[in-house]
């Protein structure tokens, strides 16, 4: 029996059927859990629906309401603010960690440690930080107070709440993002750095002239993924602030959840979900185009 | 061969686990079983005892009780209504009643023979829907009183009699404001009513905080708005207009949140619904007194190394004291597969036979007078004086009791009022902004 053959592969009959069998589970999952709910969500966005009685067609009513709903626009603004802080800080920090991991150390223990917060569930991370940052009782504020500063209402003040939640999630996700970028760095051939060194380039210059251009496709994919994830922030908000104070952290997903499962307005919640889908799709296409994620400068 | 046997075995185990899980879910649809859900873990043993009595009286019928924490409870119940896995009977809350009635998921209980006069006043009437049918059988009740740290009160020179005799008004706050000002101590040991008091560096606040109070202010501002004579809606039940635009309401709210401005009440920035509610502030010694409900009696009693007393709410401009009196009920789900059994169980739950048993556990005040008496005796046995909670029900001349607002769209009302009240408390927004919120609420109710 030969393991490799130089002759061109012969297409055997029945391959298609076999392929269909292999694809079927994933296809079934895609149809049942993705395509059908999406289509149904779009349909429900044109209805008034409380889950227990049949949906009633209302045309564009939900969309008209959404456009005129100040809370919707407010929550969209809050969400964008969150995404900007979360992605900005997270990407910069992850990139720095990944480069340091690649250029300075081979220790897999260090790489492991970087990933540790990611092993914790979002809800647990949120609760732990909530307790640390509690204005009156949290150890974080006890330290701030012991150092002679005023206590900071991290999660209870409308100015602080969104940056705090954004940074809690940076803390949890930065290791994972760094690891993704690190994998991208590993793909950059070492000769590039050696050649740059021979030419007398500094680490700083190598970073901007070698690392960044060659990392671009990976970074682009990481950005697209993290931005989508960031727009969907929900659990940290649910356990730390529940949308408060005074709607200051009422991010879009939380507003959608409250409208659907708290107020039984599934039609309106679906309309807002469709809006979020449109926004995310537009951002993804834009990012993909701007960062030329499909092309590599390598080779 | 061995591998095949192993995998067959594994398959069999998995299958049995799956089917086992399916059998073990909360529904247990069977003619012999009645499924019952409640959220208060403290009450579970009492109702288990009740179920035993019921099963003895009704051979062949089993009650299966499931207890779930407050927030999971409603999520799971909602999911259960949708998926058809709802319990036969569940503990119902008046705030959810309107929504459930609207969704048509409750079974009418008109034929259970629930008589108003068998229960504490008002409890049975609240569970009649707009269609005139009854949807809940009275289970228990609670009122709100003033819990206080006995040592801090003594240090401030306040006696139990003084704390039980407080009065307030929205102009100068009356003896109530003077008391909490005196209970407040700043970092340098100066009391709130002493010269040089530093409101920005307070060590112990006079009054603890339970947040903005959503749309009802049950343990926040409602003892004040109630004793000022204000009501949530235009009618006692199923009102069609909310009255947050009333001058009385707004002046009381302004005075109440103003207590935080003056440094006498825990500021909004220090409160957190998860990590730092009023009972935590009291337990941590960060506040001296707080309004809280009867369901918290055991919690406050359990604080280690701290004696907590309770006093009646302060008398208001109307000359009367006021507290919300809320009552839970048991409801049967419309989709229940064992309605006959469920009816029997609910009738039993609403009877003196069950409520007296529950009362003896001293964890809640049952709705029937005999059940209440049993509970008072049980609390007494534990060394807890609960008269601050029972007096408002017994003495209707000096006390005004009122219910949660019972209207449609309660969840929408809360969603609109919560940020509005937090804005006033946390950001110092003007109370006149409530006019607009009230208009929005009434617009929702007009739908």
C-alpha cells in the first residue's frame, strides 16, 4: 500500500454522497441554530409578539418606534463607547503582550499565565470585580481610601461605569487575544528579523517595519472577531450594573434582553436585534475592506 | 469485542442518564403528582411540612416542591410557560400578576371558595383580575418597618420608644430627620447635627440605602409617600393612570433623596443591587438604620455580634404611619396537566391547616389570622419582637397600609421609572422630570 501517490487523484463515484454525510451535522446545526432563527427573527421584527399568543403583523411599526426611541439611541451610543474603549485598550495591550512573548521569552508557563483570566467565566469575573470595586466595601476602594484618595464609585457612577466594565472585559480577554496575535507572529519567518538586524534596525523599527505589516491579516481577523464579540457585551453588564446607574450601562444587548424577556415585547426586541445585525455586518465589511484582511504581504 | 461491549455499555449508561434527566425535570406531568414552585429557600421546610399533611389527607397525591432563587425563578417560569414545562402551582407576586393575566397563563380559581374575611384585610381582593375572576389564593403577607442597630442607637442616645415615635414632613424632615442626622457620624467623630460635620467623609450613615426604589419604593420612599397621603394610581386596583407627576409625590422624593445630599443617607454611588444592599450596609456597620421588609427579619436577626431592633415607620403629614402591605398568592397555571390535584393543593395551601403549620416555622406571616398568630408566637420563641410589622395590620386607625401598584404593563412602568429615580438620586436630576416619565407611563397604559 502506498501512502503518497504521484498520479492525479481519481474522483470516485459516491464521493458526493459521502461528503453530504460529513457535511450534514454541521449543515443541520447551521440551518436549525443559525439560519432559521435569523429568518424567524427578521419575520418577528415585523410583528407584535409576546411569545404566548400568536404573532400579529404590524408592518414597520417596530422600526418606526425604534427610530423614535431615545433609549435605543442612547443604548447604541453606550455600546459604541464600550466597544471603542474595550477594543482600543484590549488590542493595544494584547499586541504588546504578544510581541513581548515572542521576542523575549520562550516560557510556556508565562504563556499559560497570560491566558489564565480567560479560563474564568464572564459572570464569575464580573462578580469578582464587582466585589473588589464596591465603593463602600470593596478591597480595591479600601486600598484607594487607605492611600488617602477619595473612593471611586467605579460601577455606580455614570462616568466611570462603562470604562470600568470595558476594562474588566479587557482583563478577561486580553490573554486570549494576545495568544491569537502570538500565533500570527509565529508565522512571520525569523529570517526577516535577522535580515533587519543585519541592516542595523532597532527593535522598535523592526516592530513597525516587519512585524506590523506582516501581522496585518491576522490582526484584521482578530479585530473583526473581537469587535463583533464586544458589540455583544451582556453578561458583565447583567451581573455588575444591570444597565444602571440611570441607564448609563444599558448596552444594546441588555436593552434587547430586557424588552424581550422582561417586558415580553419580542417583536420590538427582534427589530433591535435586526438593527444590531445590520450594524455589525456593515462594520465587518468595512473592516475587512480597510484592513485588506484577505491578502498577505508575505511572500 | 471488549471495545464493543464497552461502547455498548457507555451507550446504555448515556441513554439511561438522558431518560433519567427527562424524568427528573420539574414538570412531572402525572395524575398523581402536583408540582409546586417557590423562590424563598427559608420557606422550603415549612412548605415541605405542609405537603406532608396534604399527602396524608389525599392518599395517592404527591406534591413535588422545587425552590429556585428569585431571578432564576421568573426566567424559568417564563421559559416554562413557553415550553410547556411550567409547574402546576407556583408562588405568584402581585407585580407579575397583571402581566400573567394579560398573557392568559393563569387558571381562574373562583370555585375554590376563597373568602375575603378568612384572610388579613385586602389580601384576597388583590388577586381578582380585571375580568372579575380570581387568579390567586392568599399565601402570606409582609410589611415594612425600620430596622436599627441597637448599639449605634444607644450611642446616639435614642431609645426604642423614641424610634417608635418618630414623625417626618417634607419641609424640615421632623424628628425622623433629626434622628438620622444624629445617628450619622463623620470620620472625625462629629455627628450629622453637630457643627463642622463633614458630609463628604462619613463613617456611619444614619440611613442605609436600597437604591432608587424602581416604581414602587417599597423599602425606600414608600413609607414617606404613603404617609403623605399619596397613591401610585388613580384607583386602588387596576388603575389606568399613574400619579408620579403629583406635587406631593415629587416633594417627598426630593426631600427623601435630599437626605443623601445632606450626608445622612448612604449615597447612590455606595449602593449596589448585587454587592451592597441596605442589609449589607447595616451588617458592615456603615449605616445605623434602614427600612426593610418582614421577609428580612431572620436575616437581620442573624447578624453576628450585632443586635438589631425594629420600629414602626415614622408618622407623616397625614398624621398616620404608612407601610406597603404586600401579599403573595398561589396560582395555578392554565396549562397544568393536573388541574384537579392542583386545585386541591391550592385549597389546602390557603387553609388554616397549612398556614398554621407554616406559621410555626417563624419565617413568614401566613395570610390567615391563625397562621399569622402562629408566626408571631414562633418569632417570639426565637426572641424576636415583630410588633413593628404586625401593628400596621392590626391598628388601621394609626396606620395606613397600601398595596403594590396593580396595573397592566408593570414591567414597562419599572423599566421607565428605574432610570428616572436613579437619575434623581445619583445625578441630582430635578424631580420635575418625573412629569415626562409619568406621561410616558400613562401612554403605555393607554395602549
